């Protein structure tokens, strides 16, 4: 009986963790300058586009550039189309 309760509690924690991880991939562009956020071909790479503040994106992966700054590879939240790399500090994930 105790093993069953322990197993159930462990599965509940795993379930909550998985949900939190999936939820944290949902993000909103929050560039503090008020201008559209640059989308780049690589962390700190060439600008290939821009995205408006308030736009919803999905964070697909995170990487640091050669100076240790965080970048996120994002996709359009609606279509799922990959967009490129954005400075991680300018998106708020929830």
C-alpha cells in the first residue's frame, strides 16, 4: 500500500514537471525598447527579420553565444513555422 502511494506521488511530480516544462516553452515578445525584436540566423548573427512586441512564439531551444549571453530559437506560435534566434532576455515565457 505504501509503495503504491509513493509511486502515485512520484508520477504526479513527473506529470507536473512535464507540464511546467511544456508550458515554459510558450513565450511572448517583450522587447523593452518598444521596437520590433530582431530575428537572427544564429545567436548574435545576421538579422533576417523582425517580430512585434506582444507576438506569441514557441521556444524550441536555448543556446549561449561566445560571450555567454542567452539566445532562444523560436517558432511562430500559431503556425509552428521556425523563425530564428532571438535574444532570450527579450521574451517572457509562461
